[in-house]
């Protein structure tokens, strides 16, 4: 299983874990509500996991300009 972390706004890669022994519990996914899981985590047919977060660049831009709609207007 590969877990890929990407920015939900600009699609920048944030990291990757390629370890078949890592569990969702070890990754802390059990702390997420069902709604958060649906919003953040996507599973591929091959068993890989895509975790969509917000990178520091996009977080800073959103904090400084809350009127930005980063979901439909990527910054990078």
C-alpha cells in the first residue's frame, strides 16, 4: 500500500509512504470523523491511498486572503 499526501488546492506532492505494513490506525486516520475521511482520503482500485491536505503555501495564502476560493482557483 502506498499513501500519497498532496495539497488539495495546488496538487503539490507533500510526501509519500510506501510500506505495506503501515496501517490506517498508525497514520491516525481513526481520529477523523466519517465526514473528514470522505473529504480527505481517497482509495484507488489498486489499494493506494490519496490524502488531500493543504500545503503551507496555500494555507498562508488563505490565511492572508480569506476571500480566495482555493478549491476552484489553484495558486500554483
